[in-house]
C-alpha cells in the first residue's frame, strides 16, 4: 500500500505498523517522535498502530547541538 512518509510517497506492506515504518528511518528510537495524519502517536502504541492506504506519517528525530 502507499503512504506518505515524511512528505514522500512510499510503498509498505498492507499490514505495516507504525513501528515497522519508523524502523525504515532509524534503528535508534531514542528522541524519536511519530505522527500519523497530524496526530502524535505515543511510542508505546507504535507496535499496535496499523497504517492504512494514504496515511501521512511524519517521523522526527531530535538532534542535540549547540
């Protein structure tokens, strides 16, 4: 199925979870936030959060700097 991932069209499995999609972006989820259709999804729910055709997923990772 097709989703929007950080503004770009992306193909994922039909039964993809948010956790699986986050793993495409980063292996280290510390400091990572995810939103689906402009609503933040708590990290504790990522593994159970099923994505649907056309969902807009935004994944943000905090970067420490000075």
